[in-house]
């Protein structure tokens, strides 16, 4: 799990360095009007989008965790949870950790390798957690993973992506100065799609490789192999749902 989320972590640290955002947050940072979050010290957020509720008690298999009033999905299953704005008991054996993704965010992920060097050569996957209105946004910072001065010398690539209520994921290449390795988007997993998907287009061309799980409301678009360093500064992935 940790290695698959490295692109998200790396982007968070870039933002912390460049615009002074936080990497690890208490819940009240994102929910300042929810008094239930003020005294929570056994849960935390990774950036604004990932809620972690670990089991910290010896000989306990139940975590009594607060889920703020919002749209939340279990990670990695992608199933939306219904009990929000309240405390929920999660069965948590020692080999499990409770992780939930907040609706409205796009998490850049990567298939792990045997080490970080090999992992960087694998395709990316976007985990799209739709909000109640069907929107989401995210970003990706990418450099050589080793040099100390890539921000100062702008030797990196930076992308922003969003989804509006039109079921279109738009990827904006804002800076593409790092090109030593291709940055390839392999899969897109969209959570919270409540209508059956009839077709998918990638850069306005019909794309056949997708599956829709109507029980869990998840759209999976696979094998895209979209080069984010393409000459196109804007690329799109869109889907059409049934009426």
C-alpha cells in the first residue's frame, strides 16, 4: 500500500516545500467547523484526501474511528461507506489498517516495483474518488527522484487533473521539463459512478478497455498507456453513462 501511494506522497512533499502546505494533518484542519474532530489524536489525514485510522490498542481488533460528514471510500476496495458524520467501529486485525479516500480528490498511484528505482518505471494509476456532485481534482509532481535541486532549476514535470460534472477527466501538463523517463498513465479507477457506463473515449477516440461494477459503482479503465509527456498539453478521458 505504501509503495503504491508514493506518487501522491511525493507530490505532497513538493507542495509542502514550494507553497507550505501540510503533508500530515489533524482532522480539524480539513473540518474546522466539526467540533467532533477537535480532540481526535488517534486518526490523521495524509494530505487532504486520505484518512488513516490505525489500531493502536494492544489485543484489540476494533477501531472506533470518526468519519467526518463527507463522501468516503474504503481503500483499496473503493466501496463507498454510508455511515458518515459519526463514529464507526471497524474490525481491524493486526495485519490491517483502516484507510479511506475522500470524495473530490484524484490520487496518483503507481504499481510498486521490487525497489523505488524499478517502481518508477511502472505505469501510473489514477484513483478518482468522486464527490457528491461528481467532481474531483488532483496533481502530480515528477522529477528524477534523486537530485537535490530540481525545484530550483525547474528540472521537473508537473500536472494537474480534474473532473467536472460532465464525466470528463482532463489532464493538464503545466510543466514538462523532466523527460528522462516516460510518464505513462496505465489505468484509471473511478469511484462513485452511480450510472452504468456505456462507452469511454480517450482523447476523443473510442476506447474499448473498460469495465463497470454496478454493485460497487466503480468504473475501471485499463491498459490506457497514455504518455503524459505527449506534445499535447491537455489530454482527456471521458465516459458516457446511461440515462
